[in-house]
C-alpha cells in the first residue's frame, strides 16, 4: 500500500476506476444513455407511437436524397413513425428494465445470501435448495415460460407488459446474486473481526448489516454492472420474440421485431436499435470490467 | 495479596467444561476448569497450543460457536451473575461493556472496510448510548491514550493504513472503550515482533492499572506473563495443572509440566553451553484422554500411580499456602517434594544419553 493519509478503500477504487480509460468511456456512454432515457419527452421530436403513412420508410439523412426528409433525421419506419423518437423512448424502457429488476435482484439476492451464509445450517439448506431448483433451469427459457404463462393475466397488462418482464427477470436472476453473496459471507464468517464484533456485544443483525454487508458490497457492485445489461438484453430478446413489451410502446427489441421483415428493403429501422443495444451493452461491460479491477484489492 | 482479601470475586469459574462434538468424537477442550479473579487482579493462563486456553476465554464470554462447541457444565459467576445462565440479550449487554476481549491477530481482527473511529465508536454507541459527537470525542481520547500519533487525523483511517503494532493499540483502545471490569487478552502479542510485543504489553499493563481493570492474559510464552500478571495458571490438556503467584511459580514450580516449560525458555544467567530442553512428545488426544495424569506420557518422573488415577489440583507442601498443583509427585508424601528441577540430574542424564 503506497497511499498514506486520507485515502479510503472506496476512494482508492474510485481513483483506480478514473484511471481506466475504457471504463470511463463506458461510464460516459452509460451516463448519456441515462440522460436520454430520463429526458425522452423533451428530446424526442415526435410522438413515438404516432405515424403518418405518407412519410413511411424514409431513409436517414445519409440515405437516398429522393427518399429522405430533413424533418426525420434518422428516417421513419414502415408505419411512418420517427425512428429517432422511437430510439429515444426505447432508452427509457431499457433503463427501467435495466434497473428495476436488478434492484429487486439485489434486494432479494443479498438478503438471502446473507442469511444463508451467516446462519448456515437449516436456513442455508432451505434457501440454497430453493436457489438450486431455480438455477437448474436455463435462464432465458425460464423467463419465456413465466412471461408466456402470465401474459394473458392482469399482470401482463401493466405498463404494456413491462411489469411482467420485471417480475420474470427478477424471479429467475436473484439466485445468482444469492449464491455470490453466500459464498462471500462464508469466507468472511471465519474471519476474526466477526468474532471481535460479537465480543464487542454486537447482535447478529448488527454484525450482518454493519460488518458483513460492507465487505460483500464490492462483488455485488460488479455483479450489478453486469446484471443491468443482462436484463436489458433479455428484454430485447423477449420483445424481438414478440412476448416482451407490447407495441406500440417502443423498445429496441420491439423495433427490431417490427423492422426485421422489411430489413432487406429498409435496413435502418432494424440496424439503429441494434447499434444502440450493442453500444450500451459494450459500455456496461467496460464499466463492469473497470469496476471489477478497481474494487479488487489484489490489483 | 489481592486474591485473598475479603473483596468479593469479580470472576468465579467453577467446573467449566467445554466440548466440541465432532465427527471423530467428543473433544474435551476444557475439562473442569475452576479459578477466581478479584477486581483489578491480573492473571496469566499459560500452556502450549491446543491445551484449552483460548476455549476457556471464549467460554467466559459465551463465544463458543455452536455447533460444534458447547459448554456442557460449570458456572461462570461474573460480577455476581452466572454468565452461562443469561439469555442472549443479557450476554450481549456484558460483552464489550463489562468484559472485553483482545484477539490474537490485529491484522484480521479489525474490519477492513470500516474506519478505526467507526469501529471504536460502535461499542460506545451500543453500550453507553453515546451520540456520534460524544463517541468521537471519547474515541479520540482513547486513541491518544493508547499512543496513536496524530490520533485526530488517524481516527478516520482504515485498518490497512496502520502497522500491526498500531492496530493492536487500536484493539486495546476498543477493549477499554466502555471501561470494562475484565479484559481477556488472547495471545495479544503473538502476531507482533518482539520489540513491539514489549511495548504493547507495557501499555496493556499500564492502562489496566490506571483503569483498575482486571485482565486475563493468555499466552503460550511464560516469558510474556513473567512481568505482567500477579498470578499464573498453567493449563494442560484442558485442565489447570498448576496455580501460583507469578514469583512463586518461577521460583518454586511444583509440576513437572511447568518444569518442562521453564526449561525450554532460554535464560540469561545460564552458561552459554547449557542446552534448551524441550518437552518430548505431544499433548494427549483430547478425544481419548488417557487414564490417570494427562501429562504422565511425557513425564520423566512418572510412577505407576500416575497412569492409574488422576491427581487432583491440591495445595502442595514446601510452597506458599495458595500454591496448588495437579501432581502425585509433588503433593503431600510424593516423591518429588524435595526435588529442585534446576539441579535435578535425572533429566540432564536423559538428555545427555539421547544426544
């Protein structure tokens, strides 16, 4: 350890992260993406759901001069809806899909992992067998099963099907977080500072919250950085398959689904959401890798 | 002498028995340990690894992990209450407050992600219900008291920014934070280098005296307890085999195991050619304890009676009145009553023949 003075573990990690160019580039893209998603109503020039068939299948501004319009810089889709506006509003869906299920996953996964790892014995046995059962199914397949089963019910109607996607992703993915946290807690439980805290008169709850939890936070943060794009990708896949977000609400997956039949004649309405997905995925991956390196004490 | 004064005992342990239930069988880690400690008194518990010293200390605070460990018998009267009969809340109220513990390895006994001040103030907020500001003020006082330079700046540092010796000072500050009546120090200097060891022990001794805190110092090193404690209990195979005042124990030990321990420390007043004489063999298996004296298998002075019946911990002749030992040979009428281990030639001859 070369640092002397007012440097904490978190500050150390932050400075390591700041020195990582790929991670910072990722962070900038993620921040931009979040800004676009939040400011969608202000940024989007048109209503993403309303189309004018007179202007359908216009090329973006770099396309054929005969088939483009300055009013629609990124062109329109086959129903004459503005692609730019749809891309912007889709960011909103993706942001929600990225963060809402992941917050549920973190809450449940961390709680279960802490309890199972710390108390051990029957609590561990019970919780981890439940985890194993869910873990045994292929993740995407399980999500598809849940979504198709519940799509017709009231929950499938909430927010154009977005709530159902939250629920299904959370149901399937908390198990990975629970396993990660449990493993960390098992390793920590044997350490002397936990005994020292108990010898200090701290209760189990206090030990878990004040001593164990901060120590498992670093791997959890990294897992979140990878979990967010994972959830977004799942949503895109579901929407592409036609069982995700219900049109006309735009999402990148929905856009690809609607556009891919005409992809030969007008590829742009498909390519642009695909590029958006790729760029955001890549940004999160860079950021996640950077966080992992920054938070790893061995680095 | 403090322990014989009419002051009521701070700690009175009777017949303490702690076992670990493992796949291989029951481990008798602590087997019928009894001792007393007056307020402000200092006691050393000495013995080699695995003889039950640490388990004894953990048992006093009810910190034995269950399963596999369990306190199966005995009473631990602390300040007039039996710790073993308390419910969990009552025990927690005592831990860190009236009875504090200093652990062996200061590298691992501090939480790496919390600042020093947060770890020290935790006990203050928990037990003394101090608010943040008061707790920080007290934390600063404590850190200055244990000799952390520029404590005001350092209190918000993390453990990895401190050296081993400094961390053990922090641990002492934590232990002292609530003015406990008793501190259990489990090998507090084993993980430190020798020069730092002396400083830490001095500090512990000085502060305990200032605060009037009783402490139990657990160590495998007789040299460590020599200047530190008023009394010494020697443990072997989960039981106490000798109890005496510190001076008396060094001048007139009455148990061949203690002799062995003393022979294995280098002495300044001996000729340079004198060899250290380690105790041959290993401590007995705590799952299958031998019949008779548990040290008999390694004892050069053993006779038939030693492997037939276990001696009791009894007051021994030709010693101070409160000197007790668990040995047939040194008890009334035994064959070792008049033997001085320093001049005795039996062992020398044995060692000479072996080499």
